[in-house]
C-alpha cells in the first residue's frame, strides 16, 4: 500500500478512536462541551471508519444511535472496497 495512504489511514483511524473516547468522557462530565455528532460521523466518511467503529465498541459510545450503527460500518466497508479495487487495478 502506498506509504502516504497508509500513514493517512493510520492517523485518521487513531484520531477516530481518540475522539470517540474523549466524547464518551465528556458525556459523563456535566457542562463539558461535546464533540459534534457531525464531526464523529465525518471522521468515518473521510477514512476513519475502522477507528470510529472500534471507538464505538471499545467505549460503548453512540451504539444506540441508528445513524452511527449504520453509517460508521457503511463508510468502513466503502473504504475497504475502494482500497481493494484501487490496488487490484495495479495487479492486472
């Protein structure tokens, strides 16, 4: 895999896990500003789906929200398929 793409995916997924964990922590503290749901979903859309999904499961955060239960895995699958198709084209 291209080193730049791999580095990007590692970083964006690490950010995803981190932000889901932080938002869970913030949710328990009254009066603390939360991370917008739009931001959490956007992370999955731009390639951090696996990290966001892991964060959801690890911290048991946003697991009851249908949007998150559907969109985070969906964006993860779309990215996996996209990467597979992109790299398969180089093998032919």
